[in-house]
């Protein structure tokens, strides 16, 4: 009888181990990024809602795949899920880059409206590549960091400007700077070695990556609010039973709302902290603002041309609301 009971327990334990599903979820951002912390909470909530049936292992800081490799890793099944910045894929399709059009949506309310307008097209595009969107969260507005004071547009001439997507590459070119592709996790070293002199990134990135230790000037131009997206392989999602799918979607919806609220709250706190850490925080000079606005108008028109009728429809929908 004892042997039968032990056998039954062994079979039950073996079934439980077999029934558990594990996902890897790589991100290119550091463990202390609010994006990464939000995803970690999402993974914990999935674990709780599924009673441990689905375990999601987060791999921060490009430790499993580099930031620019994550989308492809999910597409090819090397990772079940992943997080990446949508505009980083704009070279594949301009629809991915709508939220990086300069000065189109410059606050959280407008960024949310732009997201709502672009969401159907972007989700359809990702679905065609075998991915399902779980949630998307914006960075605070992209602002200007420089190792020297910027008093006029000509101060960009001859400098090296960090780029992380086609839009930032184009901005650098239009300002007369040389674009240099640098992932966020490598930015500190690039500054230290003089590989880059200035760049556009969020207040969050400045604090979380301690950029205030190397960069002296911060201009809150709030050019755009790019979004990170967390996706799952449609095949991996379809392999889950319905209750587990529902749990993932419930946790994802909570992560999205929590992420947007956290991003907005932290932005003002981060800007204050940059100043407290010794950076000069000041409005961009009028001449610089004028140059950036002109770039924004030009790049909006260029984006519509490249995105075609679908892109025009997104901009029209955004502007009607």
C-alpha cells in the first residue's frame, strides 16, 4: 500500500512539473529601470494568478539578447516574450515609428491619444510577424542632454549625437551632427570615451543610468514620448490554456495602466533630481526651439509620405480627437 501511495505522489509531482510552463522575457533595460520593475511586477502577478502554472523569467540589461536583437528573438522563437522600444523597428515599417515623430505628441494626454490612433495598425503589423502585444508603456518626454552648453543650432555642428532609431538619426543629420548608434546600456561608456557629445533621451534614463555624472546640461524639450512594448510569441500564447491566457491578459492590462501612471509621476521627479545632482537644467534657447520645431514639421510630413495612406489615417485620427 505504501508503495502505491508513493508511486501516486511521484506521478502527481511529475505531472505538476510537466504542466508548468516557463517563458523567458529579455529586455535591454537595466534592472532599476521603472519599465523593468513594471515587467517584473507583471511576471509576479502572472505567477500568482496562475498559481505558479506559468513562470516568466525576466532577463534585464541585455543579458540574454541585446536590445536591438529582442524583437527578432521573439519572432524566431528564441524567446517566448520580450520588451523593446517600438520606434527602434521603424526601419522595418514606418508605422512602428509614429510615436517618435518630433513635437507631434508632447505630453502624456496627447501621447495616449496618438497610441489609441496607432494601436490597431501596430498590433496588426506585429501579429503578422507572429507576435501578440501584451502592454505598452511610454518613456517620459525625450529631452536634450549635452556635455557643453547649447546656445544656438550651430552648436550641434561637428558634434557626435547618439541615435537609437531612424528618427533620432535624422534629427542628428538635420542639426548638422554625426549620428552614432548607441544602445542605452552602452551610453555611459560612450560618453566617457567621447564617442557621443549630446543626445535625446528621457529624464528617467538620465537618473537611472546616472548620466548626471558625465553630462552637465539638460534641456527639457520634451520632443516625444516613445513607447516600449512587451510582446509574446503568438505560438507561445496559443499554447496556454484559456484560464492561463486570461490571467496573462489581466496582468498585462494592469501593467499598462500602472506603467503609464508611473512614467508620468516619475518624469517631474526625475527632472528635479537631475538638477539636484548638479546638472544645469534650463529651457532650450528660442533659436534652438525654433530649429527643433521646424525639424518636427518636416519629419511629420516625411513620415506621412513614407507611411502612406495608413499613416495618414493615423495622423488624421489623432488630430480629430
